[in-house]
């Protein structure tokens, strides 16, 4: 479960963030399959009860894309 460096950088610069079930910021280098995570837009919950693989896929798929203009 590797997060692409560029994708992670892009994600961290976005308005979204992940928190763990206790509301703490996520350590992306130490995601646990035993934990659940919440994707937030500020204080608003976008998606709840995500597993580590979902976090990785979301960041890689949504923020690792190159946009041609």
C-alpha cells in the first residue's frame, strides 16, 4: 500500500484531509488495516469508515493524475 509522493503532496495542498476514528490527523506512512479513517472537507464529513486501502486508492487515484490543458 504505497501512496505516490506527488499524489500525497497534491492531496495535502487540497481542502480535504483524513482523520482517524479519534479525530486525529493521519500519519500516511503508518496506515493501519485495523483502523478506520474519515475523509473530511474542513469539518464536514465526506466519507466515513474508510479502510487503509481506500485511503491509499483515493489519494493515488484522485490526486496522482496529470491534467493536460
